[in-house]
C-alpha cells in the first residue's frame, strides 16, 4: 500500500473559503475514490491557521495513478481551489504494517 501525504497552505485571508472546499468537496471526493482505502484529513490548528493536509492510504500505485495520472509525484489541485492555494507539497511512502 502507498501512503500519500498532501499538504496545502492557503493564501492569507482564504482560510475560510478553502475550509469550505476542504470539508464539502475534497474530503467526500477522497473518501469515495476507488482505490483510496483510508483518508485522514487534517484541518489547521492555532499555530498554523493556513495549513491543511490529507494522509491517504492507497491500495497500490496503480490505483493512485488511475486517480491522478502518471505524474503522481505532482501535487494536483482542482481548478476551483487554485486561487485559494499559495503552496502545496506531496510525498509518498510505502505503508508499513505490523
């Protein structure tokens, strides 16, 4: 399984708009995506009010590629969130299970 960590920092003043998108669009989308077996969304805390994150566990690399395409190392964002996001980061790991 593949663990994908996706983080965004919003533009200043765009936190509320991104929060709405995050809760109403992004979280439901990821939870309903075939091949994404676990979604752990992270909302900002007081120390970093513009930072949001997802930790996603994907069944395998093929499922991840089916969702984001061959360029899975790029942090893709939806067109409706582009004006809200100042910075994005992505990382992938092989999930370690006991």
